[in-house]
């Protein structure tokens, strides 16, 4: 696997196997960090390779697929699954040096959804820290939200925000006469527009599809417009934004039309 580190020929290495194997080649104080730390928290954002670790020593590594970060400040890891790993807040800030901006926001949303941290904890850490990546992390935290349940929800929300549409609310519950009706992904409450990413539509049973249809029909009866996005729609992301804008305008929105600048194109198109 690495120099002087071997595995049984009948063992198919997992992500965890590679991490443990790499640690055998590194300084004894090495800590799982950066994107590899996200993966160790089961937040599969970014690429598995290369594997990232941090040390307070001056040692370097020449192993292919392994990056060892030399840290001046004292590392304060926690133990997860029997291995030393940077805390979720530190991992998020470290990832600000590596991940594209949209993926960094996604990492924050997902860490919160998995209950590894909270938005307040991420903000407090970024505010109090002066380590590499913290400035970009603070900017990303302006877009991180609680109650986001999937990375695709994050992407659709950011597609709309960065096209200069209003900021929506994430996963609020909607009621009718005090009775629960639905919990929706992206909601423009002021304009009664709901946007939902449905990546599992084709895999659902007929009964589940019928329940989804009834739920959406009830929302429409309450005056809401429901825009459903499926995976095929992602082939034309600008069209998704225009669909949402058209629905907002139909409900009284008078703001600017969507704007797709070079950064939006880089991130989404």
C-alpha cells in the first residue's frame, strides 16, 4: 500500500484501511486532517485522494497520495473511530485552503446536519482563530445553513443565491390551519414558492409517489407554487434558476432577473 506497508491479497482496502496504512508511515503525533478529516466524519465532500494529515514535527513525506501538513500551533485532536482527527471546526477551516467555495459551504451544511458541530460553533471557531484558511472560512459561513439535509439542496440553494435571487429558508415546516402539511427543502415564504430537489423519484414505490403527489397538490391548493428538480434537470442549471425566478415573479417578486457571472459559470455550469 505504501513503502513497507502491506495488505493481504484477499483484502479489498477501504478508505479507513488506506488511512490506517498511511498513519503507519507518518510521525507518531500525526492527525487526520483537512478533507480526509471530513471523510473520517463520514462527510464525503471533495476527493478521497490525496490523504491529508497534520503534524507538529518537521518531518515530511514522499509517499504518493499522502500530504503531511506541518503545523506550528499545537494540534488538539479528538478521537474518532480509534484515530486522532482534527475537530470538525478545525477541519472546516483547514478545508477552506483546499475545497472550491461551493463544496466548502456544502461541507459546513453537512457537518451540521450530521450533528458533528453547529453553526454557532463553526462561527465562534472561525471568529477566534487566526490560522491559514480562516478568512475564506468566515466568508463561506455567511452561506452555511442549518437544517439542510443533502448536498444537492446546498447546491441548488447556492445556484439561486449566486444568480442574485433572494435568499430562501432551508427546510421549514408548512402548516394549514395548525395542521402539518410538509417540510420543504427550499422555501420563499414571502412569495409562496417551494423548490425541492428530488433525487429519489425514480426509486420510489407507487405508494410513495402518490403520497408525494398528494402533498404537493395540497401545497398548491394553499396557493404555493412547487418546483420539483430531478437529476435530469441538472444538465441545464440556468434553466432551473429561470424556473424559480418565473415562479417568484408570478407571486409578486419585482427584483432583478437572474445574473450569471463568470464565477457562477465556473461553479455550476
